[in-house]
C-alpha cells in the first residue's frame, strides 16, 4: 500500500538550515496503526532525536509547540526526502521502504526561497538518496553545505547516545536567545 507523508514540512520564516529525514513512522500515517501523538518529526519514543536536542540546547522539548519554537529560534526547517512510499513488513526501518516518490518540489522550494546555509541529513541513507536523486537541487545551490549527522535511531549503535550529543552539539547551529 502506498503511504502518504503524514505532516508535511516545517519551514520557519527565517530558515537558514534544513534537517532532512527519510519518511514518518508507520504510527504517524493514518490507517490501522495510526496514533495521533506522532504528529511531528521523530516523535516515536524510541528515537533519540529530541532527547539529543534537549541535551544539546539544555531545554525540555516535550511538546510539538516547544520543538517548533526551538527550530524557529534557530532558523531550522525540517522535511523528509520521501513524500510517498510503500512500507514492507510493517517496519519503520528505512531499508523496508520502497517505491519512492521524492519530496523534490517542496525541498527545491525551501532551498529556492530561503538562504539555506547547511543541510543536515539524519542518516547515511538519507544523504545517499539526496545526493543521487536531488542532483539538480545540489547543483543549483553549490554554496549549501551538506552534513550527515549520526542517525538518531537507537538501532544505530556504532555511536553511543552521549557521542551523538557531542557530535550534534558540534555540528548544529548554536542556541539563539
């Protein structure tokens, strides 16, 4: 079954950075496993993304509103590279996604209408897909730096959560008050 992206893109007015992921978890897609609490990027409890950002910025990010406030203050937009896909075996793993329809138009618009200095990929999978299928976007924005973060998935255990926090702290924009 072809699934549609559950919640679109988040693009604050003065975005200078873009975090790209792959596709929302199955619980965010309306259907048999739908859970309305998965209403924003990386909302699944096992994912380390928001706990890492809480540690990096010294803030509690328990609500969608608080997450969006932080991203807005920092000028960080968020999107996923996949707009529609098929999920095999009911799994949230990227390697169980197929039949991709890329979010090319929206990502191109974000880059064309904002001065995006850096694009952060949330995994090597996302970085590889972006470099392969978004070549024209990359060529149109040669000054935009492409950075791959260690995956916030707890399955990516080559780097501990503490090491991920240090790496994110070194790579992400500094906290603005």
